[in-house]
């Protein structure tokens, strides 16, 4: 049971506008955004960051969703594992490959450039102080640009924050 109420219909104009934007972009308002709606300023800020990182940006959606899935798995966030697995399948990734991305990303079907980005984001989550210089250099050797590095790290840090919020507040799975 959620430790925070999920807002179904926002009472303020700003949250209504954010919900409308989320529905337009995602087709639904996920429960974690419904939980954030208890604080309209945080709802708006988190949606704007999500939109900048996950909806728009320079990396392909499949790679960003894969980063999100790997981070959620490393953070043991069942909500996010289910959500990003579903989104990857909606993007055309076979369930077997989604499982491989989640459990054995080194053997997932990515090119060397995408593997370098994924590895950098994963290590930034698990051990940001160890080998960061080597991993950034390896990504650059694969032709990864600075904006792509920043976006991958942005996905990691945003998903990690969402994972912690979701777990602490016991936000239920989307139905």
C-alpha cells in the first residue's frame, strides 16, 4: 500500500497542465507522477527533467530505456523494472532481449558505442568514484559525444532518484 496518496485529478492549474502534457507524451499518467502531484512544484520539475532526458534528447529511446532498466534492476526497484521492461517491449524489443538487458547487459545486443554508454551509466550508479575516467575515455574512443555522455548520466541519476522515491513511498505498479 502506498505511503502517499496518488492524485487522480489535480486541484491546481499547474498540475492539471502537467498531467495533460504527460498524457499527451506518454498516453497515461504513471503512478509515480501521481504521487509527485502532492507537491506541484516537484511534479513540474520532475516532469520537465523526464521530458528533457527520456522523451527528447540525443540518445535513441531504446538505449535510454535500457539504461533505465539496468539502473532500476541494480537499484532493486520492481516498479521501474516493470515499467521500463514494458516500454522496451512497446519499442519492439523482444521479451528475451529485455530480460538479457536487465540481467546480463554485457551480452545484450548493442553495438560497441551503445555498450560504452550503458557501461558508463551503470558504473556511475554503482561505483561513481571507481574507473570513471577510464569509462568516459572508453566512451569517447567509441565516438560518444559529450552531450550523449551527459544524457546517459542524466538518465542514470534521474532513474536512481525516482527509484528511491518510489521505494520509500511504496508507489504501486501502474495498472
